[in-house]
């Protein structure tokens, strides 16, 4: 049985691909699903017109004008959900791939050379693991300029950072998310260095970078790939949570939750009175995370040698 057939034989993996596929289709078809009023100045938010200012302060239920209702301020929830898929995918993929790339390279280098270099890098990794990520994100937001910063008041260094870094929260999550990748790859590289094919490559005088990239990393990447898949959804959930408490970068889904948080509990504490201000956005976040987590579980089953052996095939990489 091939890897692809085994992966598709599990119904959870099919659900994962369907969920991720739905978000990908929505991201591509956003201009048709929710046409923008001004394509020259695209925005993920649209305020419905035709209502008095006072009536816009209260969320309005689903109607023909707004399929999923409006958030306080008259913001069309369906429109923001659709146009929020692209920023969510971009944020999750860039953040997960950024942290994975840095952690994998650092773990591979330290694991290959071992010795004092490995001890120093692993101690630094442990220090980052113990540092609270939320404090780091708050620090980055204070140091790094944002799109709302007054560019005239920025220092030279901040001006340069502003030109290079447009999203301090994304950078912060990368800086404080690479450690598990470094730990995983470091342990795998140290173990794989003792295998016959790695020792043979070292004996014939192959360059370290060739040994790492050609012989060791391909056999050590499986757990990192699984973690990366799960992190794509996790990063978006984290960003939405940080936006909800006021330190996020303002992705549309998080901003929708912020706009409607005062209306989550209706009269008498009933959470179903204004359900549309939080249920659609929450479900979008939940299914986004579930899709990537199921994909990670499926990849773990396929890429795990023990699991592969149980289903009748074992991968050999040399």
C-alpha cells in the first residue's frame, strides 16, 4: 500500500483535507463570494449603509442585506469572515514555517556538532521555553513600530524595522515558537549521526552541510512536519486570542470577536440572544484549527515508522 493510499484510507485525513480545501476555496473565491465596494482599496470590513447611526450601535440579526448579521457598528460579519480567510492562512503559514525553519536549522547544526556548541544552544532554547510568550509579544509591540505608529516620531532603527517588519505579532510568535522544533531535530540528528550511512558519509570526508542536508535532515524531519501542520491552526487561534485581549495584530476574525464581545451575553445572561456576533467567527476559528490538527495527526500516522510498519510498509531513506 502506498503512502498516499494509506493517508486517504483514514476518514479523519479526508475530513482534514476537506476542511483545509474549503478555506482555500473561500480564499480564492472571496471576490465572488463577497464582492468589495471598492476593489482599488480592498478592506476586510464593510459597513452596511441605509441605517441610522444609532441603530448601527446594536448588532442586527441575519437578513437579506447581511447573511450572518452585523456586528456593533454595522459591520457585515459574512463579508469579514470571507475576507478574513486570506489573512488567517497567510499569518498561520508564514508564522509556522518561519518558526519551523529557524528551529530546524538551529537544532540540526547544534545536534551535528554537539559538544559545547550544542550545550550552549540547548540552554538558550530552554531559556526561551521558560520565558512567557505573552510578555515577549507585549515587548515586541512596544519596541517594533506598527502600521498605526506615527512614522515622524520613529527613530532611525525603528524606521528601518518598520520598512522590514509590518507585523510585530507575527515576528514575536516566530521568535517564541521555534524551540520545540529545535529540540525535536536536535535529538533526532544526534541519534541519526550514529547510523551506518551517516558514519559512512563522515568517513569518506563529505562536507558537514551535505551530510546534514542530504543524509540527516530528510530522516529527522517527520516530527517537525507534524508539528508544523498543527501549528498553522494554533498560530491563528493564538493571534485571535491576543487580539481579543488587546495585543494582537488585528486579523479580521479576531477583530470581529472584539467588536461583539460586549454582546456575547444578552438580556438575563442569555448567550443566544445575539448569537451571530460570536458563533460564526468562533466556528470559523475552530474548524480552521481542527483541519490543521487533523492533518498533523494524519501525517504523524504516515510518517511515523512504527505506524507505517503496522500497516504493512516501512520507509527506508539513505
